[in-house]
C-alpha cells in the first residue's frame, strides 16, 4: 500500500492513523534516507498512541520509552554496526512485549525483529517526478505487512485515512 | 575531607574518577584514554552494556591507582543513575553499590545532567551565580538557569534531535566520517558560513530547540546543488546551529539575570561555538566559562563532584535505588 504525502503534517497524520490500528506486541519498522521523515512519522505514531510529550530522537540513547494507550518503545539502530548489538537491546523483553516497538533504520536489521511486523519505507518521489518539479516536502510512503497480523488490518487503513478530514494523504 | 569515587556509564564512555571534597580531582579516567582495546585483544563494541561490564573494573582500578589511594581510603561511591541507556546505566549503578557495600561507605546516585552543570566549577571554583548553562551533546540540548549551585531549572530543550546528533548525521551525509562534530568543525574553518542561508529553527520561540528540520534542509540543498562546495555547506550548517545555540544561551542569561554563561557537553568542544560564546559574553558584559574538552565530554569527575554536594544536602543515597533512563532535571 502506497501513499503520497505532500507535507510533514500529512506524514505525521498518516502516523496517527497507523497508530489507531496498533495492538500490543506490534513491531513497526521505519526505513528511509537521512531527512526522509522517519522522525516525523514516528512523532505521528507516538502521539497517535496517546503520548502527550515531545518525541525526542532516540539515536543517542538507542531506546526511548513512552506510556500512552499502550507502552511504546522508540528504537533507533542508526549507530549500531553489528547484529549482536541489536540482539543485546533485547527488544522482545522490553515494553515492546506488551506495547508497540517502533524501530528507525530497522530495515538493516529486519531479520532480528521477528516475522510479524509492518515495514514503512519513506522515499523522495525521484522516480515519479523530475527533481526540479518535485517539492522538497513530497514523500512516497510504502507500507508492507509481514505476517498475517498486519495484512488484515491494513485494509481498513485507507478508510481510516479517508474518513479523517485533517488527513489528505492520497493513495498513489 | 571527603574522598568520593565516581562512576559514569550512561552511554558510550566507561569512566571513573576520584575527587576530594567535590573540588580536587585526583584522577579522572575515561575508557578511550587507555589502551583497553589492546588489553582485551580486539575491538570492543563501545555501545553494548557488555562493554561497560568488561571495561569498568580496569577503569576503576586505574582511577584508584592514579589517585594514589586504595578502596579503604574512599568515603563514598557514586554512579550516574540517569538519564542514559538503561542497560549501560545499570552496569555503573550495580558496580557502585557493590563497591559501597564492600567498602561499607555510602552510595550516591547522580543525575548525569546535574553532573554537566557542576563540571565547570571543577576548573573554576569561584564562578558567579546566577549562571546560564548550555548543555549540548550528541544526546542532549538544553538551557538551564542556575540561581545557585543546587538551585536550577530547565528553561528549554530540544523537541527532536540533539545538536550533536545533527552534526553527526550531516557529517555522515556529507561523507566526512565519524565523529561528525570535529570533522565539520575542521572543514567549516575553511568555508564561508554565509554561503547558504539555512534556517535558524525555533530561534524566536522561547527556549526550546529543534534540529531535525535543519538536517533535512542540508539534504535538500545538496540535492538541488550537487556541485555545492562541501566546506561552504559545512560552515553554513555549523553557523546555523551555533546561531541558535548562542541566541538561546544569551536569552536564558537575560531571563535569569546571569553573571556567567557556561557550556557543557561534547559539542562544547566546537571551536566556532566557543568563539561565539566568548564574543556574546563580551558584548553583554558577562563572564563566559568554557571548560576544557575533557570536562565538557562525559567524565566521572563531574559525577563525583555532584555526589559530594548531594551527600552534604541529602545524606547517603538509597542502596535500593535503581537507574532511570528518562531521568530529568527539575523544572519545566
């Protein structure tokens, strides 16, 4: 499932919509280059899970934990160079077990994150429009479910996005 | 005389120090200062808690030897108990408690950020308050008003990325390597800081910071201008960060009627930032205190110094106390 977002606010709104579908034990993997908007989408996810505080980058501390409708572990493996270091984080033992684990740069370590997960990739629409025509703020956001848990829920996401007046994310 | 052994393991650095009466640093050992890689026969994964477990005993032993003291000469043991990485913090806290139990002396848990606030006093004990402090590193960016040594409030902090993180990520994007702060610092010295008008995020909004969008602005600029001189991009980016940092520090100093402006944290080693703070201090008739880079970056001397103040004000800490990855400074 692909969406075109034309602004950080829309990306944030898509994050909020995904958060409404989240259940305990979910793993959401964010992929995208530097400046793609992973932090922005994560802000939408965390705030959409009912957390009412600033979503500060987890790059330095590797993990930041929040408590909203569900416990949230916001993880960033940008600095990790070895798979063993990801395993050392023991993500399956933290709040993620009963809550939602959001992993930035997680595409590099996806195999350590289990078979049930939602991969979210954020890209600049280079293939869609020439550089001079594409806005700096436009992003193509692709959602790929792994395992049965997410596949069923994603079918309702379009309705959820369309039904909300403040979300103008269109499907590509 | 009170001799305190301090331990710091909140993030990458494993550090131990011995400090007398919160002022006299007898030793301050940081893991990167001694040849531990060679000692352990290979590259140590710096950020795993396991590395702290392996490094801590030799680092503590080194700190005691350098201080010329034995364990029975120590009057209290302190550890940083937050904020930081949970597993990493627990290593230092557990070790400090175990040493305190064995030596039968008090244990004191210290807030890492409070340690940064007190680091400047180790080099210059007669600093005047009120003081405005900018703590800026890879993990933190905040301005703090210190009305007195033990009375402070956070005026504002980053709502997304820390400034040091922006330096690292922009440096990696520009292909300048790691660590990014020193790399950009060096290259920027040869570039034109006015070449590109990058945004000054949240400059006019009270005391909070935001650097995530600035990083994206650099990426956008380079995409549209692939031939841009990297040194000009580095200099212009650095100038944007420094403008915001210095602007907020001066605003904080105005707000708390500070006589002194202080910097702490790893980005405090940035030469442009240091120059601009000195200039701002001259312009506004204040004193600037820029601790040496060794005291700006993570170290255990600041933990031991802060522990001394906590011991005086609160007495011994609780051996049942744990670590808090999200520990905050009071205020806001």
